[in-house]
C-alpha cells in the first residue's frame, strides 16, 4: 500500500517548533496511507510524541522531498496542552529567521512560505499606500514550469505573481489591496488575490 509523507509546522507569533534528535532538527513528520487522512495522523503523532492536541490543522503546501517523494506540509497555530518530550530528545523553538537550521532544505522552504503568507495577510490591516510598498517583498510562489521544481532551496526558485491584477488604475489597485486574501491550494501554490466587497480582519 502506498505511503505518503506529511509534516506539521506548529507556530506562534514569530516562532515555530521542531524536534531535535541525534543532532538533526526536523519538523514533526508522519507517514500515512491513501486510506488515511493526513491531518488526523499528524494530530495523533503530536499527542503521542509532543503531548499536545492541535486544534486546527491546515494544508500549507506540497514540496518535493526527492525525485520520487513529495511532502505535504500543514500549519497549526492553535493547540491545547504543554510540550513534553515523550518520543523525542528535545522540542526546540526557532524564529522564522532560523529556519535554515532545519536539517532538510524543503522544511526551511515550507517555513519561508508560511512566514510570507502570514506577512501577506497582515497587509490587510495596513494603509493602502504602505501595503503597496511592502507587498512588493511578498511573493505568492508558483512553479515556473508545469512540473514542481525539484531541490528548491528558497522561494527565489518560484515565479513571483503580481500583488494585484495588471491593468488596474492606481485607485483600483489600492482598493483591491485592502481585500487581498492569499489562500493556499493543494498544488503547493497560492491562489491569486481576489477582490472582496468587505474588508476582513485577520
């Protein structure tokens, strides 16, 4: 029976959590079959290994582990309980800037995608002019080619989508930016920004 890989990024504010075993720093990982739900298997592993109960687990992106395997990355910022080293040597907290300390480059890339998504959503609360300036630094990654790029090391390996649709006037762009809503799809890319009739907070 085919097995798939899923990893969980537990994060809070500007930090995330990983486990350290034998000098290797990795995200919480599980293998699951096609008959299982990845989110459920991750929650069980979190209870068994870290002693916590994740509440809302959401798909973040899918990235290649190697030429034949892909990893589904999930994110969670809400859980119950306190961390316990039940099946791991140590649970460590890292800032987003320390993502490169993770032992696998794809894990670091997934954390980078999460960080940029969080920053992108925060722009909804900024003044339009300020959001326009900051948004130039926020990519919505999608593969340059139809096939997912292997051995990607950073979001620089992805094409940058425009923050707002081309062809809009300045006032239309500013109005659209206030309704930007980045949503991840299961193909490992973000959905294009959509214009909303009502501004939503985060």
